[in-house]
C-alpha cells in the first residue's frame, strides 16, 4: 500500500480550529490556503442532510474531513 500523507492530531486540530474561527484554513505544513469542498448529505442513505466539509491542501495533498454540526457550537 502506498503511504498516505496525513496530518498529526495536533495539526488536524489546528486546521479545524482555524476553519471554525475564520471560515478558511491554511495548511500547517505548507502555509498555503487549503481548498474547501462541501460534501452533501444523503450519500449514506440516511435521508438526513448532514453537511460535511473537506479541506485539502493542494501542495502536500493532506486533507481534513469533518462534520459541521449546526446549532451545537459552544
Ligand atoms: Zn500542505
């Protein structure tokens, strides 16, 4: 299997925090703006619009996937 580049847990958390705070995030390794991609709900046949965001670094190809939980921010 090919090696799959991944962020460390700390890097991933910093990306999530930056995105939650600023609405965008930079790759902690490359310092370039990460591409955002919304993933629509319903793909798992749940009949429930669960919105997910996928952030991808165009340089190192590392990505962060996470759920956007509406109305549950604290
Ligand atoms: Zn990167």
